[in-house]
C-alpha cells in the first residue's frame, strides 16, 4: 500500500517536473516574460555578457544565476534576470550601481612599442610592460581613479574628478620617465575627455569613450591631450599648481582626420609652463 502510494507520488512529481520544464522552454512563454521585462525598471538587456561582467552585487548574482540555471533560453532564467534588472535599477537610484554621472576618461598608449617589441623579444617586452604598469597604475588608484581595462601597452581609466585625472596623468608621466628596458625609454601619449558614458558591468561605453580614444590619437609622438570638456571641468588653479598650461591643438595638413568625433570637438595639448 505504502509502496504504491510512493510510486504514485513519484509519478506525479515526474509528470509535474516534465510539464514545468516544457513550459519553461516554450518560446511563447519566454517571449511573454521578455516583453514584461521591457516595462520593468532598469535595463531590459540585463543579463548579457557585458552587464554581468562587473563587480556589482546584481552582476555577481547574475553570474551565479547563470551557473545554476544555465545560459539556455528559459522563462525561469528571464524571470530571475528580470528581478535582478529591477534590483540593479534600484542600486543606480541610490548611487551604488551604474548611472549617467559625469566622469573623466583617460586613455594611454606607448609610442613605437609594437616596432620595438618585435626586435626586443618576449622577455624584454614582458619586463617593459610590468615596469610601465608599476609606473602608471598606482597614480590612478592613489587619486581615486579606476583602471577599467588594460590594452596591451595602454590602459583606460575613469575618474569622477577632472582635476584628479590630470594630477594622475602628470604623476604617471613623472614615474614613466624613470623606466628603461634594454635601452628603450617608453614614450606615452595620453587622451582625456569628460562626459557621461554609460557604465555596463565593469566597462564604460558610448560616444564619450570614443572621443577620449580619439583625443589620445591626436597625441602623436608622446603628447598629453585633453578635450575642451575636460579643460572646462578643471578648477581654475589646477594647472597652475601643477606647473602646466595648455595650447590649442591644430591638426597638421598631413595628419589623418579623427573619425567618430563631433566636428566641433576642440582639443588642447598639456604642456609644462
């Protein structure tokens, strides 16, 4: 009697589990949940690789969710991500998540690095990259900035203060002047732009990021460039205290145009006074 009862319960549980799994994978059910997410607060795209790459609480939980329920399409997964989407939106409203706040973006790049590394070999190249990292990354952190990503011989960093960004760049240059590997003294070009890019996970995206990268490209053979936005965001005394001034940048006749930036973009070169 008990055995038959247990067998009946087991069969019902199996049938219910099969129905639940089938419902979870039905395209029309998944589409309905996705439409619901479009009207919920927050980013309905939350859950893609970009939005779950960062260190934030919702992003971390989303990565755990993927491990538990998998990354295959399913209504349960969409419901879970919808809840995390709302949570992320709530974090943004109290300043703990991503948001459209103004930041100063810094890009750096070593001039002539690729050509040098081809002849220098892997060991010298690795040593140089380590020495450069030790020279330029601490000033970023010391002045409240964050290294967003490392890109071979360069990096991208963000600061909530344009003044601290410029202070960090000046310190980076001073430290880099002491670096030399196999007779090679690296020269760094830098670009700074202040705007309101969109933070997704641990990265920043948007036209302001593109502008900052293009401002760096204008740096040629090791100059430090900043956009008019960054210059306007600086305290009037910042450059004077650092012993620097700026000079308007004028593209030479033979220089390639900067793509992906506003036509009225004004760029300045940072120079010692």
